[in-house]
C-alpha cells in the first residue's frame, strides 16, 4: 500500500501550514488559550468559511466538501504541529463522525450543514466519571416518557462542551449493559435541564467541560438512528476520531523533534553546540524513529478508514497507541534536551508536553488500545 499523499493532498497540507504559520503562531496560541472561549472566533470563522475545513468529511449533499479521512489526516498533522486552538476536533471529527455513523439521511441533512458552515459548534458527550472511553462506560439513562425521551446523568471530559451549540449525547436504556441499549441524541445546548461547567485542565490549549443532565426532555426524533442500536456505531465513530487524533499527535511529535534539533544546534556547552554530543544525537535519532513509526501507522489507518470495512478498529487502536507513546516520548525528550528552560513559560516545549499528556489519555490511553489490539488478534482473552 502506498501511504504517500497525492498532489491535491500535498497542496492541502501546504495551504494548512501556510495559514497556521500566521494564525496559530506561538503568540496566537498563547492569546487564544488565555481567552474565555479558548480559541479565536475570527480565526475559526476563517477556517470554516474561507478554507472549509469544518466541512472536510461532510458529504456534498449536506453542504460539505465530500473529502475523505486521508484528507482529514493531512489537515490534522499540521494542526498538531501548530497546537491549533479551535473547536475543529470536537465539531469536524467527534460530532460529525457520530452523526454520519448513526444518523438517518434526514437527520444528517438537518444537522450537518450548520457544522459544515462553522455556524454550529458541535461536540460528542459520551464519557463519564468512571473514566472509560468505550460504550461500556456509558451510565447516563434515557427513559421513554410518552412521545419523548428523558435524559439523566453527568458527562465528563466533554471537548469544547462549554461553548458547543449542539451536543450529541450518549445514553442507555435502563437495565442495559455494554454496547447494547445505547442511543445517541442530538441535543441543543439551551435545552432545559442541561447544565455545563468548564473543567480545570493541564492542557490549556484544549478545553473540557462537565455536562449535567437533569430531566432533559427531548423528542424521540432527537435520537440518531434506532433506539438502543448506537453502541457499535459510536465505537466506529470513536475509531475514526482516534485516527484523526493520532495524526494530530504525529504533528506535535514532529514539532518537538524540530524544536529539539534547532535548540541543539544553537545551545553551546564546553565551547561547542550540544548537538555535537553523542547523547543528544542518540536522543534525537530515537525521536525521529518514534515519529516515523507513528506516522506510518497513522497513514495506514487513514487509508483503512477511507476504504471502510472491518479492519478499522485494529488500525485505529494501533495508530492511537503508537502515536500517543511517540508524542509523549518526544515531548519529554525535548524538555530534557532543552534542559532547565524546557518547562519555563517562555519556551513552547512545555505546551507540547501538556498536549501530549492530554491527547495521550483522550479517547483511551495507549495501554488500553494495546490491550484492545491484543484481544482482536487473539493474544488476550
């Protein structure tokens, strides 16, 4: 399989890097992450309206560009390189994947155009206080009441949940367990009984929120697809999102390597650049191997996602595990190469270290994905 991007995809990557160099520079990132929303609304408007990135995988019939997951990966990698602060992953990946996987044609026609235009900020709320990232961890309940459904529960770690206009909420039928009985509901953020509060996070470039559901009444038409059948569909949406997140991690790991090499060339010790020392050379070489290994796994997973089929789960978990480990290792080694200044506010390395930590646990830590891979290939029960 050829993992190289074609000419159009390379142009997309080049355009993304050019735009992000100006609008997601270190200065712009620091300004965005200290703002109330956590992102620059004008930059997001340009991303959505001028560049059309928010519509990348949405079909043309629903106002999107109709591109695939390879193109999405081509965008996510530069975003990871620049630590883009924007509701892109929550809207264009998590929520969009959930709606495309579980929603009917009519529901997709109603919900996706706003996301494609960037006027609707959407996210997916499925994780809870138990800290599980799969459908088995869903504890929120969906009780039928006449022609409506009443939702109760508390969702945690909801990406951009503090500012989302639309939340795709996962809840289960009383008495159900595992993937069985799970449904997804498209719920407006202003629905009575729905409350949300921002959470304090280590990674200031990416905001999380807690969403409380107390007797949230929605019509049955808000349910995406058939009642109780969304468990496997949610799993597929999360696998697709894991591939995109792994691409972002590869971009971040690459930037950590680039920052380390640049610093090793200019930092003088004992009358010569520290990059001339064997210990630093070996560390940078190991970082490069980790980045390239993760990049290969991610590009393979992107091809699998674009083709569809049953191989997605294995490819997605492999990519997420390898990319999470590579990013955290490269970020940690970058701090070591920078020495005492690595964790100071003036240098950018600590921002990547924090993003490596947050993305490493989001959608499941590498250990969880490795265990999942082991089960799928028959090495674990």
